């Protein structure tokens, strides 16, 4: 599992793979994750695994160092950020990689 940080974006456009942005995708600062399916969990302050956040297909790049940037609608950005900051996680996450698309 990777230890990373989570953010959200809601820009319209196309991903690094040429797909149109949509729910269920994310961008990664780590190019080796492109094309993989990522399962995100909160990383609790004591370093333990927290709540499940979601499963996303990594189709984009271009975010800051050590970040997973989840695409969501403009209306849902704050809700996503609240989820990754719950339980005093401060945006810290664990990323489980599934070596498959979708």
C-alpha cells in the first residue's frame, strides 16, 4: 500500500489517457499508478487503516507530489474533502493498487 494524500478536482476536460473526466476516476502524482484501479482508505493519526473512501480508476496525472486527486462534481468536492479529513486524518490516505483497469 502507498501512503499518500487525497484532494479533489472538478475541472472539465480530458485525462492523460484521453478519456473525458467523469465520476470514478482520479489523477496520481505517481506515473506507475496510471491505468490501475486504486482503493482509497483513510490513514488514521496512529497510522492504522481507517474507513474506506472509494475505488477509482487512475486515468490522469499532473497533481502535486504524493497526491491522489479524485474527480468529482463541483457540488461534491467539499463532501469528498470532508470524508478524507474525518477522524483527524488531515487528508492522509492509504492506497491499495489493483493491477487492472476499472
